[in-house]
C-alpha cells in the first residue's frame, strides 16, 4: 500500500512539473538592459513581462542611467 501511495505522489509531482513547463513555454520572456545592468521578466502577457524586466533592470542600474527593452519573445 505504501509503495502505491509513493508511486501516486511521484506521478502527481511529475504531472505538476509538466504543467509548469508547458505554461512557461507559452509565456513572454523579455530582457531589459542599461550600460550597467540587465533585467529579465516572464509573464503570460507581453506588457507585464516587459515591465518586470524594466523594473528589475532599474533596481540594479545607477541613478541617471536608463534601461530599455532589448528583446521580447514567446
């Protein structure tokens, strides 16, 4: 009985990992760069992914420098 329960839990975890990887494959991935830093964002919508990338870049960039989106892909 214990082996069956362990096998069921392992299968359930495996299905969960497959579902997560399928979601990430359909997500937008954007990269933002400045002269000093870069940021990366992932989301199901392009605008959210680009905003995350810009925010992540801005946190790492010194004051007075700008970040810009260099790449967005699905």
